[in-house]
C-alpha cells in the first residue's frame, strides 16, 4: 500500500448534483427549483421576517411604549458598598478607578451613588451623580461629594 492507491471507503462519498446541465442530466429544465414562484426566480433572497406573504409577526404585534434616545444610563452603587470597599482597602478617597478595580463597573460606565446603607467613615466620594439621600449621608459623616 502507498499514497497512490489510497481511496475513500466504499459508500462514504457521493457525487454532487450538477444542476442546470441539460435535460439529459435529469436535472435540467427547472433545475430542481419547481415551477413558478419567488424561489424559482434568479436573484431571489428572502427578506428577514418574511412569512410567505402572511402578515409577519413583527407587524401583527401591537406596538407601544417609548424609547428615550437621550436616556443616560447609570450604574447604581449604594453607600453600604462604598463603606465595605473603604474598610477593605482602608481608603479616604473613593473614586471611579476604585470601583473599576473592585469590579463594580467597567471603564465606560457612569456611576450614581444611592443612599441605601450607612456610612461611618469620613470619605471623599467621586461619582457622576448622587441621590439626595446619599449626598446628605456622606456629608453627615463628615465627607465630601465630588461630581465628575
């Protein structure tokens, strides 16, 4: 045995259909496309959501609601989370980089500090937005609020 007489196992390969090669091939004429209709035409491509002429689901289902294109999405971080972070790393100033390192946010997210929990340490907190309760709690603990 050598490379020149190797061949696939019996029955493991099939010859492909050579369509559109004349009537004698048995696959001429309509070339396996059937008679008439969109799929028999050249250049046919089904549009996304097309359901054979039936009204597509996308158009049957009622539309409602409103998407504000100017919406600003914030990642919420509570005071108790900031307190734990400050204690764990013994921080005096908590900023965006500390949140990124701790894995609370990714680098392109905006942060809003919310007032859930209590703050005991005197901290300088940097964020993009603060709730009124968070601002009051940080300042009551002797800290400062820095809006970015």
